[in-house]
């Protein structure tokens, strides 16, 4: 059974796209078949995977509107070794155009049914907003990963997101779980980062990934070369952290009965 993971947080700049690209590449290195779905109109996951979003004739936009099949827009990331469903700025208009369409919240899920069994992991890079595109990502997924910085407003934003996930579970996707919280851009020298990290672990326990993603120059550089950090500088702290995250995820898949974050107090 493929693992379909929505990577989301309504707050921008927390490392969603960085995580999507580098986790995809790290899972490929571990021998898994991976599909990355770019659901953000900015198209950063597309560009960061080495695909020029400006030259695309068909993207996830056409798929959501029913104008193209998902298999017809799929592209292999030569730099990462995984497949990509690309996006560009056309996707910004999708929300308005989808309003009157039937089953507007589950159009991505329906499209993925065509190809999901060809993969071990499907990663969905959601936009930094709780909008119809994000809801499509949550409806298509069977689990959610929440990248977040350990900063002052982190818990408040997390509470809003967990409430949204609960609503999606009740009304649209009863099988939706929360894979866990990923602490990104972590600086152990920062007292506030350490304090918030401790609060997260106290509050959510095993739902916080053990792996910490550090602030790292190589992670910041890699997108400008259109490749995951693993193939930019494999010895960097960022590359090693995402390899560790992939290993932790694979081990988690073998475990059953972990408590669900959406049931935890916030």
C-alpha cells in the first residue's frame, strides 16, 4: 500500500518544499519509488527538482480541471531520481475555477488513483495556506507531515492546522492520520528553539520526529542548482539530516498503534 503524505503548514518559509524535494531524493536512495506532487502555484518544488516550470504545457492545473490525465503530465526529475507532477503560476487560478466543479475537494485524490500503486511514497507539497488546494492535498493523503520552525508562534499556528485536519477527517477523509511534526531550520544555540522543541515533545510525544533539520547553507544553495542537497553536497549536515529522516520514516512504517496527534490536546 503506497504511503501518500501531505507536507503542509499554513505558515510560509518553514521548509515544506525543501523537505518535499530532499525527502523524495533520500527515499529514492533508500530504494523506494517516489512521486512528488507540486501543489503550490509558486512551483518551487518543480524548479528545485530540476524542471523548468516556465516551459511546461501541462501541469497539475490541467489535471485538477479534468483537462489532462495525471500520467500525461508526469516528469522524471533527472537530478533527484523521482517522478514529479509539476506546477506553475497557472495553478493560482485553479481555486476559483474549481469552485463550481463536482467533487472539488477530492479531484487530486481521484486523479492519483490512476498511478498511486506505481509508487511506495507519494509526497504532496502543499501551498502555505489553508485553501482548496491544501484541502485537495489532505483529501488525497493518508498522512500529514508538518514541518515547523521552533519559534514563538509555532504552537498557535499548529493548533489551527490540527483543527483543519480534524474537520477534513470528519467530513472528507476519515482515514487521514498525522505522521508527525518535523523541526526545521533548527539552531541548537538558540534558547528559544530549544524551549519550543521541548514543549513540542512534552505535548506531542512520539509524534515529533527525532530527526532535526538544521540551518544549513548547502540546503539553501541546492534549489538554485535544480537538485536535492544529497546530490549537491552529500556530506553536508542538511543531506545527512534528510537521509536520517527517510530512515526514520521507513522504520515508522513498520510500527503500528502510535497515538494520533489530531486526538491530542492543543
